[in-house]
C-alpha cells in the first residue's frame, strides 16, 4: 500500500511537472507564433514599400522619357514649321521677282503700244 501511494505521488509530481513544462512550452510557442506573424507583416510591409519605390522610380523615368519625346516632337514640329515658313517666304520672293518682271513687261508693252499709236 505504501508503495502504491508512493507511485501515485510520483505520477502526480510527473504530471504536474509535465503541465508546467507544457505551459512553458505553449507560452514559448505562442511567443514564437506572434514573432513570426509580426515578422511576416514586416516583410510584407518592406516588400510593398520597395515595390512602391520601384514604381515611383519607374514612373519618374517614364515621365522623363515622355518629356524628352515630347520635346523632340516639338522640335521636329518647329523645324518642320520653320521649314514650311522658309519655303513659303522663298516662294513669295520668287513670285515677287516674277511679278516685278511681269509688271515691267506689261509696262514695256504698254509703252510700245503708245508709241505705235503715236506714230
């Protein structure tokens, strides 16, 4: 009987120790779990932040590229318009020269007619 009581006491002590160990183990597991969750949240936050920075960097690069393209197009347009303006101006001078020649020819013909009439 004494031996049975002793064995029961040993079992109770072992169960109590096991409960304490399990309690500490469970508490350690919960601490690890919270830490892992926080680390996961931090990793996702870092990933989102880095992605946002990369997108911002890409957006700036694209804006600069678009601005350069726009400036090049504007320069081409100005060059084209200046070329058209220059061509129109040259054509006008040529027409003026032609017009002056025509006016002079008309004047000579008119004088010739007047001389013919006078004779």
